[in-house]
């Protein structure tokens, strides 16, 4: 028979012979339980049921927000565009740039390395690991036989000799800056700055807060010889990349706060003014551009994570305006439904009604590429992009 005990349901084998005419009294589950025990067990059943429902609900919400990174990674070109798949895989690439027609340099955050890949026909293969043992490499800039590398909270100069990348020999490296706090976000792109300096993008340590170190949530100007640095612009929550555009200036992406609903704030493309404040953390729905700060010249869907920039060259195989750039929009992590997963063309036009004299008009050219991150023009004018999640690499161009 079955007997309910305080330790659970036990199966007891009754091997004693039954007396003739003896009948077994029907057992009930609660025959040995007190009222308090019955109430306690009912209480735990309710908790288990509620926990299961909550778990399933959270799972549904998480899948709705993040499942796109598993199911929507095959790029869909928009009208008059075509996407070409390239054979090969470049890992968890956070940055990439063409050194020449055959050699692509890549920051691989997953491996903690800077790697050179070689292009042959329609295939890209790993050639040389230049640097390894790195902590989240997010940006490189090469100038005067020196590779400048942005890692998590650190900027390092690597002088080298040799012509071809697989022949580079790195001499003594020197740390230019270290100790930049890195928590929610980190230091990202590094590019040529004004008057021979470097521009270094430094993210915030939080979602919304007053930073203890004013080098966070900022663009920094760094002396490439001494490492001396200063604040170039503030109020920049999480800028992943920037680029110089002739006749316009230095533009940069910035990603706004989370948990303000699906409609605020938009991701931004900003135009640099030295010493300017770009609003974070004081930008709120009722006051998106606080007094004394600069607003964006173009915007993207809220929470969609606008990141890498490629400026359209004159020989581009993809259409654009006189001043056009292309931005990878990685995709959201807490918006429901998910947003982003696109490549956006931004055409810049002079506009007397804009506070800085320029505005950007946006056009989506590729959709359903959640996880897209680095983007760069090949010397032949083709626009290349890669998916951080899958390592896949593609070209987008006009059909004609």
C-alpha cells in the first residue's frame, strides 16, 4: 500500500498474508496528515505553480527579445541592393579594416587577438595573429608604422617594422593610457584626432548615473607620444565608433539609456564640437536635449544599438549622396519586439535649421542581420560587413 509520511510518498510492500474475510480499508492521501500539514503542502503547490508560470513567462519574454539572434541572422537586402556571402569566418569581430586589397585586419574579442585575414577569390582565410592575450580589443588605428590598440580601459601603442602584415615585427610596446573604469561599457574605437592627436571613445560605467571619473562617457583626446589626455566631449553615454567626413567633420554614434520604454531615447549620430556636452545622463523624455547640450544630427530606432561607421568613398559600388556613411545597427537586448539588426545609410545635407548646420536622412539597406557589428569599404569600393554572433562576413552593393 501507499502511505503518505512527512518525508514524502513511500511505497511499502505488504507481504503478510491477509486473513480470510479481512478487507483493507480504503486509504486516503491525507489520512495521516494534520490540518497544518495539508495547508502547508497546498501552499507549496501554489508556489510551485506560480514559479513555473513566471519562469515560462520570463522565458517567453527573453526569447521574444533575444531569439532573433538565433533566427534572424541571414541578411535581407532592401530594394535595389544585393548581399553576397563570403566563404570563411572571422570570429567575434569588433573592428575590421582593409590594409590593402588582400589583407583584412580584425579585432577578435572572443579570442582576445588582432588577426590578419587574406582574401582570395570569394574566400577569406586566417593568415597571421599579430597580437594575442588581449582583453576585449575594440579598436585599432595604424599610423606611421605604429598600431594603436584600444582594449578594455587601456590604450597601447605597438611600433612595428616590415611591409606586408604577415612580416610585421612589433618592437617595444608602450601603454599610453590605462585604468579607465570599464563596467557596463568600455573604451571602444580609436581614430586620428586633431593636430596629430588620437580620438578615443570611452563608454559609461552604468546605465544612468553621475560618473566618478570624467573620462567615462566621453570622447578623449590623447597624445600618441606621451599618453597625456583630456576630455574632447562629454555626455556621450556609449559611443562605439566615429569617422571623419570631408567638409563636415568628425561624426560618432552614441547609444542611449535602457529601461525608458520602447520609444525613448533614440540612438544617435552626433557631430563633434570640441568641449561640447551631448546630454547624458540628464536627457529625459520631457527634456531630450537639455539646455547647454547638443542634440544629434541623425537618429536611429530606440535601443537598437548603432555602432560601427564606414564612410562612402568616391569609387563605392553602393549608391549614396555626396556625404554618405553606413552604420551597423546591432540590435536590441531589452526591447520587445526586438529592434535593429540592420545596416543604415545616412546621407548628410546642409541644413540651416539644424543647430550645427547639418542633418542626416536615414535609409535601411539591409535587414534581419541581428548581431551585425564591424563594417568597412574594400579598396575596390565594395562594402563589407560582419556578424559578431556568427562570424559570417558579407558584401552589400547595388544590383546594377
